[in-house]
C-alpha cells in the first residue's frame, strides 16, 4: 500500500490550476487573444538583461567543473556571504553566511523551515487570506494548521482573533507581506503589535514562537511603500526568500532561508534547517543560479509594468462599482464578490471569458483574486467584460 494522502494530493489539482486548464481549453477553442486569464501568479515580465548577461559571462568564463558542480549542501560560501552582506546593507539587520541556506525557491524555503521547527502535535498559524500551499507544507511537516482571518476592512492582522488562536502548542506563524492573494503590505504598526503579542505569549507559555516571514514579493511594491523587515522587530524570525518574482525567475528555482542571529539558539535552529534540507533532499540549490543571484541582489525586473496594470484595473473596477482595496504590493487584486458565493461569481465571469480565482481556496470566502501579472493589452480588452458582469447584478 502506498501513501493514500500523497496519492490524493497528487490527483487533486488546485482550484487555480483547474481554472488555468479551463483557460487552455478556451484558448484552443476561441483563440488566446479572446481569453482573459487572471488565474496564475506567473511573472509576465522578463528577467532584467543583467541576469542573462551574468549567466552568459559565468558560462563563458567560470571553470565549468566548479560552475556546474555541487556546492556545499547549504549553498556556496561566497554566495551566502554576498547575501548576508546584502541583508546588512539593505535592511540594517545583523546577518552571517553561516545563517543562510540556499534553496529551490520560497516553496522549498517554507517546507524546510517548517520541518526544521515543527514537532508532532505543534500548531502553525496562517493568516487568511493565505497561499494555499501553506496547509500542504505545514501538515506534511506534522503540524496542525490554525487559520486566523485578517480584518475584512483592511486585511491587516486581527489581533484579538490571533491572541485567541495562540496557545502552548503554537510553534510558528507564517507572515506573508506583500501578500498573495491580497497584495496587502503589513504596516509597521501591525508588525510592532505582532512582535509584542508574540513576545508576551512566549513568556506566558515559556515556549519559542517563530515567525516564518514568507517574502517572495518583498521588492514588488509601489508608490514608495516600505515593507518592514521582520528580523528588525521580532527576534525569533526565519526569512523565506525567493528570486522567483523579484527577478522574474520562477522556473529557475532559487531562493534562500535566513535564520536571524537574534533567534534563540540560532546555530541549533540553523542546524535544524540544514538537517531538514538534508532529510527532504533539498541540498545544493542550482549552482549556476546561486552564482547568478549573488551578483544581482536587490535588483528587480521592470515592475513599472505591474504598477501600470494595477492602476488601470483598480481605477476601472472601482469606477464600475466593484469593491476592492488598492493593493500596495505583489501583483494581485483581492476584490469583493458582488454575490456572497465567490465561486458562483467566478463561474458567471466565464461568460465574458474572464478567469479569476475564488477566495475560498485562500481561506477567505466572498472574495476573488485577480492576478495582474499579464499583458496590459489583455487587461484593456477585458474591461468591457468586467463592466457588463457587474451590470448583471444591478438587474
Ligand atoms: N509563497 C507565496 C506567497 C507565493 O505566492 C509563492 C508562489 O507563488 C511561493 C511562496 C512559492 O514561490 P517559489 O516559486 O519561489 O517557490
């Protein structure tokens, strides 16, 4: 007998994938230019030229045996040192190469961190709306997932609900800002309040409660908004970073985990990260990519295009009468469904070839996610459909 749980996971496609597959079918039937697919979070802008130039230079000039060979399990030392320096320079946070673990993107960073921290029976808190894979990763690590809904008015943390949810079994809370699916950036005020609450709870229960800061969208912010760097506010923090979105390299699978030196017994926690990486087979992240990102830290793809898309969509949708908050980051809009059942609304949107994702999968019913990492042309062509769609609800 094989693992039924894994078989089930493998057979069940996520709702987002289902919608994307439906889009593929429609693209074949009516032509790609007539399908307005806002389902996936796949960057639509290319990696900056400098990334390609770095890769070509490395391929042409670096010793190929070293370039394509195994690095240390936790990543090449020079790469980890460059990242540690970058963390110090950009965020003013203490860091060190011996606290960085190179990974295959944020997904691997999260699974490794959760496996490093969680013991059977522990609880992990996720803040809804949340990236649906958190549940899969946390449960596989042996945790029970507790969902705490954010405040509906601004999608910041609901502290009374969070306080209720924390108990002596709470091992970690996953914090994702800028957020997928809402695009919301947690304010400094929220991060300070979160830190105070967690410190109080750690003292009360004489336990460690870790923040797992999932930050693949850190650099995707608009209008000069600052994203607080959580290790500067709360000691027991692990940062799960990825270059998938900032450098538009999602298929290359490269990211890292940073264990803050302020984490209690940080070298043991880092050892547990290395152990979890080993146990999961996530050692020695792709070497060409490690060397490439080390030379391009802090750079981003041309995110002005996302900003433009965000403004066009937000302005048009609010003008038509939809309810949504202007997001400060990532490349998602989270919009209130004009009818209570967001699934029914998404089905109705298909009439106009508009493909959007119900919030239910993100733990937040009555809302839909619109990914605007698509061409501006597609957005402009879709607007008439969005307008007609809401008019249906006005009778
Ligand atoms: N975390 C969030 C919030 C995401 O949206 C994603 C991907 O979309 C990931 C993690 C996984 O990112 P990666 O491609 O780096 O594994």
